[in-house]
C-alpha cells in the first residue's frame, strides 16, 4: 500500500494527485474533440457537456490545492499570475499572428 502522499487527506501536498488525474481526464476529452475536428457529437457522448464537467473538475482540484498547500499570500500570487496569463492569452487571441522573425 502506498503512503497516500499527494492525495486528498494527505499531509504532503494534499490533492496534487487529483489535479493530475483531472487534467488527464480533460486532456482525454480535448483529444476526442480534436479527433472529430471540433464536433461536439462523439461516440462517447456530447463533448461540449464533457468539457464543461472536466473543466469544472480541474478548477475544483486546483482550488483545493491552492487552499490546502499554499498560504493566503501565495494564493494571492497564484490569482495574480492567473489574471496576468489570461491577459496574455486574450492579447494573443486578438492578434493571433506570431511576431516576425528578427
């Protein structure tokens, strides 16, 4: 039997294993979505519904780890980084062409 480290209830990075699991499940849905050229209809079900579920699960796992593994101040840094990165993604979305080579 394993130590249980990294699992929910552990004293060593509780919930980190759940993040990995949930990200893997989201990756599986994204892979299916890509395989059918973005169509929501798939043999395993509605991929749009599955994306909603798995994205929610990833957010929940990340929130759990943020609350149980980091201090309040570190949590604020995580949130600041999240919004900074989101702003970068929005900028890329508005101008999807990469910069020209120097």
